[in-house]
């Protein structure tokens, strides 16, 4: 395990206030990339803390045998479940965690709310973010991805055009409320925000004159989780074994400090990854965008 990542240690006392703790086996495989950032923002909004290892997707650590033995899909994020199995796909992980921790609801607390969120979520993924992602693989990320997946550089410009067009389409359907689901902030907002923010960073700017999307983007960017999710997850120190899954932290009481440089220590031992031992060594963040 130590070959594929490092457990991030808790921030100094006082920054994160842990109100409950657990004997964790669950573990997030995190990376400096947009799909993991969607999950990080989701976890921050839910105030869920899980231990995490960082996998270096820039050098392709995720596609090496050590990680493929954990998750044959070889992509981030992934969740090691309590039974030791691995769950991939950020949306599936979010759905699972929301079932275990329903409140605050980011998918929905009623069948109607959940259906509405999933409607927007699928529109966002199938029409916009997947096009941004693939265009990135075929253009800005080509040198990194051509040895990993089939790439179609000639298609990149067309995919970008489709993403822009479908974003205009979303803009046209935007209702009167501040978020995609009206008054309710949801996972669909997180996914669209993170991918548009990524697109801006990789030379795929979206149309800043869009009537609804532009103020919506600014609104979501102002949420503390938007800035905090740029940072990789850090493992929290175990204080006992009173629960199974995760701890909640009052992270937004001290948002500015949480945005500071990584100051936690990290451990490379397998036991530490399971137990989130406070001992270990410091490690700098991997290169790349999150
Ligand atoms: N649909 C997947 C996408 C996963 C994905 O493509 N992850 C990227 C990071 S955004 C990755 O692992 N890239 C490295 C690689 O494919 O080698 C999800 O949403 O979880």
C-alpha cells in the first residue's frame, strides 16, 4: 500500500474539531484532478471526514499493478469500503455516502428531491462535463493520456464546441432559484462547478456572458467548500472507535486556516493507512490541477 500513496495527517489542533470518531476502514483514494475534487467538495459540504491516500495520477501511479490490484478501473476517486472492496465512480461513491449519512442532503431527502438532483446531475455529466473531460484528454492532456487510453485529437475542438453549446442549453433551462435544483444546493451544482473551474484552468473557458450560469458559478465559487476542495483530503487522527464510517468536523468555523498550506504530517505505513496513525513524515502535494 505504501507504494501508492500517503496518508495525510490531521491539521493542527484547533483547526479541525472532531466531534465524533470511528474505527475507520473506509478510505478514499484521492488525486489532484477534477473527479476527486467533486467528491472532496461533496464531503466538505456534508462535513464528512474520511482518511485518504493520494495517488499520483500525473505519473500514472493509478495505472500501475499496485493500484490496479485495488481497483482494476485504475481511476480516481475510489473508495475502499468497510468490507475491503473498492468502489469507483465519484457519483456512485457520493450516492453511497449520502445513503449512509443522509444529512445534510446533497442528493435529496425525498424521492422527488433525489429525482430532481439526478435529472440535473445527468444533464451536467452527459452533456457538459464528459465533453470537457474528453476534450482535455485529446488536447491539453494529450501527452499524458495518449499512452493510457484511445485518443482522438481531431475530435477535441468539436467536443469543446458541444460542451459550450450544451452549457448554453443548461443556461436556458435554469429556473428562478439560485441553484440547478432551485433553492436547494445539490451534488449537481458541485459537479458542474468543479468541472467548469477545471475547464477554465485548462484553456477551455466557458461563456462568461451566460445569463444564469455566470452568476451561479460566482455563487458556488463563494462557498467555503469550493476553495477547500482544492486541497487534497487529509487523514484525521483516530481518537477511538465509536462508529463505523466517518467523523464530522466543524471545518467551516475556521475556513481561512483550512485553506493554508499543508501542515500535517503523513505516514507511509500500512497500519497507519488503516488506523490513520499520527506519526509519519511530511509529503508535498503531487503536481497537477485539482
Ligand atoms: N467517471 C469517473 C471518472 C474518473 C476519472 O477519469 N478520473 C481521472 C481524474 S479526473 C483519472 O483517474 N485520471 C487518470 C487516468 O485516467 O489515468 C468518475 O467520475 O469518478
